[in-house]
C-alpha cells in the first residue's frame, strides 16, 4: 500500500476536526469537494457579531450593538495561533486573547442553552488551549465562554439583550486527550482523501 500523505487542507482546524467527528460524509462533501454546508441563519448572525467586534463597524443592527456593549474588550481580537502535533499543522483563530495573562475568550450565539458543563467540556476551548500551550509553554490561566442567546422575531433571528459568562480551565489530561483526537482525525482525513483520489473522484 502506498504511503498516504495528502489532505484537502494543509492544516487541521477545530471546524474540520469537529465536522469529521460528527459526519465523515459531511466532511468529504465540505472539505474535499468544496460544497460547503447549508446556510445557517444562526451562524450568519454570529459572523455578523464577530465582524462588528473585529472592525468596530458603525450603523449595525440594534441587537448587535447591544451585544457589542455587553462583551468585554479583548486585548487581541481574532487572534491566530498555529502549532504542530507530531508534524500535524493545527490552526485556530481565537475570538479574543490576552497574551500577557494567557486568557482565552470565546463568544457563542445561538439558541442552545449553554451551561457550565458545556464550557468545561467544549472541545474548541481545549483545542485552543493546546495551541496556547504549544506557543507559550503553559496552559491558559483562564478561559471565558460568553454566550449571547438568540431569539426568533419577525421572521429573523436576533440576539437577546443578555450575556452569560462561564469561566473554565483545562488540564494536561485534556491536552493529551485532544492530541489523540487530532492524530486520529488527521489519519482518517488522509485515508478519506486517498480513497477519493484512488476512485478517480479528485486529482
């Protein structure tokens, strides 16, 4: 058997990892064939908020403006971190990061009712914690998850005028667990991509 060394992306992100673990079929469709995923109005709302925070946009909807006021100011916004796990390149873009104190900030919107246990177990926060460890040699001192709930009003999703803040941490065991997931995912991505190449579906 020939050595498998190809992947559709030259790095692994949390989005790729989580989609692969959720559905290999959806992963292949999205990342190998570039078909993307169906438009999700809740995700669009979250992106709209992220853009307003990053670029200090003006003339934004009232619910976005209120959310921007509720969310604390971050030292760095949309902060990109890169690293390697056994030569597997990984990349993450943190909503907010305080580099001096090693504090991660992640914003979530949507109708899901986040609880403390969700913040404590959220894989994305663990993935970002690994990137902090790889870059700074230490685990993040604090991790904050900010949840601004969404509501359906007048045919559209809007953000509620409230925020829930969860503080959490990660341990070295969490870091070891996420590295195992990364290795399994990268190997599986290589297998899926190689299979599509051998079947003549992609070049």
